[in-house]
């Protein structure tokens, strides 16, 4: 597995720009696609033209897994039934 460092560069297709762009690796907070949470401070490839996160290297996968597990903790609440007379 190739290890990427902050400040490293690559190329990727940016979904926002719609073309092949140069990217720079940087730490970013990335939301989950389903909107249930955010992964904070992971290394990601960022488009040099529009600053959107374009890709995430495999070395960030463990941090994503931990954040997903924390977001999936069920919340159980007991709500008393209203009293009827």
C-alpha cells in the first residue's frame, strides 16, 4: 500500500469540476454520504481548483471505520405513555 503524506500531490477526476485535476493531500473533516456523521481530521486528496475532497487514500480507512462505529451506536430512550382519564 502506498503511503501518502500531507502536501503530496496526485491527479484525480473531480466530480465538481468535471475534469482531471491536480490534487494535494491534506487533513480534512469529511461527512458521511448518508449525512449521519463526520470523520474528523483524515488525510484526503483535495482538488487544487475548487478545494473539494476528491478521494480518500486507503490509509484513512481505519479512522473512517472508527467514526462509523461511533455514529452507529443506537440511542435508546424510554418515553412514558401519556396518562388518559
